[in-house]
C-alpha cells in the first residue's frame, strides 16, 4: 500500500495514467524484442521504481497506471479479452480477487523460460502454482515525534494502551489537539485497521478449517473499542483519511503518534513536504501490541506482480520479462534502497525500514491469504463506521459484519 509524491498529497486521490518508455541511451535487453506491457498498481515510490525499470526494456511498449484507486480498477481492467492491463501489482489480499475471477495466469512456464534466477522466497505459490512474484515486504509500524514525547516526559509507546496515555498528555498540555493519526477511511483502510487490532487481541477470523466467520467475540469487541478510543484523539474527519491524507496530517505537524505502513516512512522522514521540526524528529518503532496477547497488532504483507490471463502469449512473455528485469538487483541504489523493505538480492536495510524489520523479527502474523478473506474485509469496511460514530454497539456491529460476510460467502459458494 502506500506512497504518493508530496505535491499530490492534498484533496482527493488523483487517477492518472503515465506512459513510460526507456530513455534513449538507457534501454536494456530484457530477453524479448516485442510485446505490450500495461501495469496497474498503487502509486508509492517502490512501485514507481518497478514501473520505471520495466519501461527501460528495449523494443517493448510499456505503460503504467499507478493510482490509489488501483484496487477499484484492476479486476475490471483484466476481465476483457484482451485485458487492458497485462499485469497488476498486488498484495496478500488483493491477489485473491484476481484468482477468484480467474484473470491471472500461473507463472511456472514463464519462470522456467525467463525467471530461473528468481529467489524462491519471492515466488508466491497457491495450491502448488506460482501466481505472483513478490518484491517487497510491508507492515504497519509505529511512527512517533521524539520531540513531542520528550516534552511530555514519556517513553516511546510499546502498546496502544500506552499510546492513549501519551495522546491524553499531549492534548492536556496543549501541544496538539488531535495527536493520533491513522488511515481510518471508511472502506478498505478501516477494515485493515480492524484486522490488525483483532490479530493483536489474539483473535481468529474463522472457525478452524472452515469459511465460517468467528469475530463476534471478546477479542472482536475489544478491537473495536480500542479503535474507538483512538479516534477520540484523531482529526474529526478521520473516516475520510486514507494513507495519503494521514501522511499529509503528519507532515503538517498535526500528529505525533500513528501506526503507518513501513513503505510510507521514507516520505514522512525526508525533508520534502514538512518543516525541519517535523521530519528531524520523526522516528520509527516496532508495531504496537494491544491487550495481553503479546502479538503485534499488525499484519505482515508482501507486494508483488502478476500476469494477466486474457492476453496473448507474446504480451505475457513481454510482461513477465519486463517485470523480471524491473526487480533485478541492479535497481537498488542510493535513491531506491530505502524506498521499501525489498526482497530483492542485495537489499541493505535503511533506518526507515527498521519498523518493518522489527515486525518481521517479532513474528508479526501475515495477512490471511484465504479465498474468502476479501469478503470479510469488505464486510468490515462497510460496517465499522456506524459503531465508531456511536450508532450501534460493538456486538451489533460485529453481528452486522458477520451477516454481511455470510451472505456474500454463500453467494460465492464458500458456505452452504
């Protein structure tokens, strides 16, 4: 999920299409000489780097549409015949929708021809077939203002309970009215916040071995109640704040504590978009815990790329070869090294990556890659806002979520 260039960090998300071509003198031989490559994905720097390097392949027609709305358009853009997009950059959760609708192809044959050197840790296999190639890891971790915590005499929070204590003290001393940030935009972002908090509470999403949802429980109630407590220290418009607007709040100096994607840390820690007092005091910490489980209240993600099914073999080979070239070790340099926690050979961790590395070392659970998890994610995103706005209690919200999920799961054939 999760970066955008600073001058776009105002207002609504912008959809744009960029045609990329290898600059004269920089074109490289990627092993194929012709074919169409059309990439859809999110708009943060690591994916921009992938798209820019794919575009350097000599002889190929490479275009990309990198937008915060990528999950709204990638499926539709791959369902045509031929598909508009030959590749979608996805993560743990978003690959499921593409597999369920049968719009991406297994990559084993293409790997044998063009990708035998790809490390096995980057090959994402589902039911024995490689369906994606991962290039980076991500997780939500703590971002904090060291100077603000010093002013109130508190250590760096290790839990959400400690974050609330710090937030109250920051407000009480008149430093910031709404010191907590969070990507709580109704929909996907809000659902992800619940997923993280519920994992931290030690909850299980489904009854073992089944697609039957099981979140209306003590852990589910606790997760929602903690989320609501946090919103009391957020901008009143928090239900409109996706990662872009949350980052903008941080850079404006309005926020001192937040859980944020590791892939965002480079932007909030650099000198672009904020005053020295902000970026010089922005630090990264491990993901927070919640309750007594001891499990990080976060989820480990990977980002990777796929190849569309409804395209010619020529375009499939061009797409695969271009994207393999885009993740070669040579793309890592002083400019790109700290854009992500790369899974590419030769990656050396930068300070901005310390939070994600800590998440890995603490055993943060991966986001569930189940065929029906996306249905639950949608149900969560559609039904949590009413609870946060005080329109219903936690148990009723969870019951609504379970009902919405169950109806969708039955429609899709996951439940009888």
